[in-house]
């Protein structure tokens, strides 16, 4: 009897070991990918940001980025462009999502099939098409006259426009999915109770789609603050977005420590936004539990 129990216990132990190895095997590829693509580069950038050209630990790089006037202008410019772009994209996408969700016209059905087309256009091609269209002697200037053409290319206005172009489709899809998840019974009950469109939006639609809006603004901020291609091709030479400034410090000036300090600073900004998002979700989860 005791021998059978021992054999049975040995079988159970072997089964648990196999399950543990299977779980480890499933997790290991994603963990290695995270280690190679995220953890190691971040750790390397943090280490290099505290080193000078002689590999001596120092705060010179951080003192530089927070005292150099041009870098401070780049930081302000980056934050202004990122915040304005996020607000414009979120506002336009939300209005578009509401229209597509609650309108049943032929025009809304056409837009619903076409608004995600920018997702399938390569970024560089879209940017060069944008430059040819809005430059001083482009198509728009030929139609309205070069003297009437406002400065768009190599200006913040052009960068804001191309940011909107790239990010509206994905943001609209996120918000539209949140609006479609709102039960029709809620909307109809509010209408039957005499709620106006404004009250319906403030008390029902906005609260039920707030969580997705927070997801959208988080992804937008993280994607825009470190963007490179559009700012490099469209934005002005000075001040610059931090992604362009970091690339120039690294490849043009060969200042690895300063570029690493800029990278760490951008990572901290994204971490702050991510922390706010996580904290909001945790508070919401606690409320749902109680």
C-alpha cells in the first residue's frame, strides 16, 4: 500500500514538474524578447547617461540637458507639440467616432469604410506626399497663390497636421469600439426620460467611454513624444523634437552620454503617463470590487 502511494506521489510530482517546465517554456520567449529589446537597452542607456567620455560616473549629461538653452527649447517644443497633437487627435477622433456610431447616413457609412486608409500608407510616402502638397510651390500654393500660402512645411503647423493624419484612424477605432460597447438600452432609456443630447453625452456616453479615452491618450503621448521621421522631415531646424535632437547628439555630435540622458528623460516622461494610467485603472478596479 505504501509503495503504491509513493508511486502515485512520484507521478504527481513528475506531472507538476512537466507543467512548470511547460509554463516556463511558454513564458521564456516573450521574456527574452522583453529582455533584449526593452530591459537591456534601457539599462544600457541609464548607465551611459551617467558616464562622460572617460567612462567616469558623473551628472554632467543631466546638468547639460537641463541647463543648455537650446535643449530646454527642444524640451518645451516637444511637450507643446505632443500635448497639442494629443488634444487635437483625441477631440477630432472622438467627434468622428460619435458621428460614425450614431449616424446611419450614407455619408457616415462611406467614412466608416475609408477613415482607416492612412494606416496602410507607408509613413515616408505619406510625409513626402504631404510636403509636395503643402510646400511653398506645391499644389495648394498653385491653387490659392504662393503669396496667400501660409507657412506649413518646416513649421509646427505642418507637424501637427501630419500627426493628426497618422493617428486619427487608430484613435478613432479605439473610441468607436468603446461607443459600440455602450448598450442601446441605456441610450434609449435616457432619451425616453427626456435627456437632451448634451446631457446624454455628459452623463452617459462620456463616462462609459472615459477608460478608452485614457488608453488612447496614453498611446498617443508615448508615440508622439519620441517620434522621429515626421519631425525630421517636416519640423523646423530649431527648436527640434527630442527624437531628432537625440539622434543628432548621438550620430552628428557623437555625444553618447547626452543622447542617453535625453533618452532616459523621455522614458521618464512616458513612465509618468503610464503610471497615471495604471493608477487610474487600479482605482477603478477597486471601486468595481466594492
